[in-house]
């Protein structure tokens, strides 16, 4: 069974089951008098800071999806459904991202056994869809300042593909990554606050960071608007298999409202 979301994102049966389990958890806590559901929508303009790839990492060519093949500006939506009960919050996030690029390469590139000759035009597709479940706990809640921490389970659906004049090559990967979650909010005025929201983890095998810094306007007790900067950075050096590290910068607008 497959469930198709907007922008061509497909969630497999396992991901649909994950969403169903998350909704069941929300219903379980719905009797709590202090429980509150919310929805968070975000839309971002995405710029590539760097995006370096080498597959295989032992004898492939290291190339850049910014310098060798110029990546276009991308536009990426995010949707998050959450439920807060007492000091606890559960959230499910869907964050699709696809960045396209094109350029005439000035060096020979060998990628996944396919050779792209210097002087030829090559197109690129960088896909990094993310689906996450997060639990966090409010450590400090003093009205104008909130600090919360927790854990995130992230399912990534990624692909890097090159398309040349005589052939194409790609590498796709679906994997699970545990992350540390942190959120801090300081309400410095009656209707304005600063928000830091992030998932991150660094290991000997790679790293992943997804962090938002935003200025929020609280329209009323239930709804807030925001303007912010998001950074998505990370990658892995998996021995002889793959080397890939990317930095993506977002300018974002967002809306959070209680249901």
C-alpha cells in the first residue's frame, strides 16, 4: 500500500503505519485536560552552500553539486503535527526536498560506474526527504522562556542522480537515524519571541544537523507566524562505499496554530 503526498512524495506502507501509530498515541492522550493538538506548516527557499559527492569513495570522482554542476534554488514545504500534554510533546514531521542542477562539467566524472566526459552537459537531482517522530519534555517553562529536550527518530529517503548526454547513474538510500532534539523559545515582548528548534547528532561515521532560528509573531494565544533561517547540514564517509556532505540554507516562513 502506498500513500502519495504533495510534490510527488510517496510514503510506503511502513511509513503509513508509522503515521497511524503516531495518531493512535495522540488519541490515547486525548482525555488529558491539559492536552493540546497543533499543526505547524513551513515553506522555505533553499540555497546550496556546498554539496560534495564521491561514489564509490575509494575510486570514484569527487565532484560538487554547487561548483561542477550548479544547483538551482529549490522551494521546500514542511508539515508537522503535534500533541502536547502537560510537559510532554509528541510530533510527526514530513519534510520533502528535491534540488535540481545543471552544468557543463570541466573535468571527467566517474560516478557509480558511469563516466561523464569533460565538456558535456550534465543534470543533477538531489533528493533528501525526511520523516520524523519526536518526543520532547519541557525542562523549563517560566511563561516567557521555554526550554525543552528530547529524541527524534528520522527516516530519510535520499537519492543523488546524474544525467548526461549518453547515460545516467544514481544512488538511492533509505535509512533510520536517531537524533537529539532541542527547542528554546524566549518571549521578549508581548507578541514577539525568538525560537531555536533543532535535531542533531554527530558520530564517527557522519553527522546530521537541522536547525531553525526564527523571529515569531504571536497573533493570538493559538496562532503564531514566523520568519527564520534554517540550516540543513551533514553527511557520511562510509569507507569505500560513499562520501557525501551537504550544506543547505533555507529562508523560511511558517505558521503554528492550535487545533
